[in-house]
C-alpha cells in the first residue's frame, strides 16, 4: 500500500489545479467581459460545483473502468469512490480560492475595487502551493513544479480574459 501522502496525490493535483484553473478562467472571462460582480459570483460557483461534480464522477468512472480491465474484484469499489471524493474535495477547496476575494468584497466594500487583482494574487498562490506540494511529494524541483503550475494556470486565465474582453460587446 502506498503511503497516505502519495496515495491521493494525483487526485489532489488534478482536482486542485483544474478547480483553480477553471474557476479563475470563468472569473477572468467574465471580468474581461465587464460583467457585474454578482454574475461573476454566480458563474464562479456554478463552475465550482458543477465542474467539481463532473470531475469526481469522471474520476470514479475511469478508475472503476481501469480496475475492471485489470480484473480487480468489485469489492475494491470503495477505492474509486475515495479517489473521486479526493478529486472533488481538492477541486472545490482549492478551486474556491479565486472566488474568495469576490465573496469577501460583498462583506468588505473596501475590497471591491481590487477584487479581481486580489483574486489573481490568491490564485497565483494556490498554483504555487499545488505545484510545490506536487513536486515535494514526487521528489522533484519544488521551484520548477510551482512555476510550471503558475505558468499553465496563468496562460489559461489570460486566454479566458482575452476571450471575455473580445466578446464583451455581446452582452
């Protein structure tokens, strides 16, 4: 049996990165399109829970299928459920980070003018954390893994912001 710290590493990394990337991409696209912060929150939370659920179910189905192909017995069905839950938890918990500043701005009006910038900084820190954790556990370069994750997430956010900005006239 793998040590606990490595057992769900793939799910943690996959769910955490995807949750953060997609949530911040939705926020960036909506912000680039100059949508109302309330709409950004609705889209962000809809993405967070629907995409998180989709990722967890996909993880469950793929893990179950792989186990079936490998000839593992049905009683190992608890493992696909655990990997799916690990993906879901990482997706929702880490994926919430980009939304945090928008939620806080509702209660702390002083944050309102900088909520997108604060979201970008928090998202960058989330990427650094996940990339560093992945690299630490895998005995790879922590700095390299952290920067790689930031660059991938930043590229996705830049694409989403650009699309939102270019299509803002449709609203």
